[in-house]
């Protein structure tokens, strides 16, 4: 599935002193899970189902 604009994001966790982690509506390229995460402090995208991480949303 190709997208012409970024998927919307919603806050998963955010509190004073914690990393900001966003839920991204994008499939994981490793396991095809329906949702990825983005950790603001590291710039890494992750997966909610497997340990896959990357610096690019779709990779």
C-alpha cells in the first residue's frame, strides 16, 4: 500500500521525564503488524509486535 501523505499519529505515553512515544498507523516491514511506534528521543521507529526498529517509518 502506498501513501501520499504521512499517517496520523496519536500519543501513546507522555509524562514528565519520560520519552515521548507515538503510535504510527503504518505496517511493520518485518512482521506486517498493523502499528508502529516512534520514540522522539532516539528517532527510532519500532513495532508493537516484534523487536524490529529503524530510523525510517517504512523500513
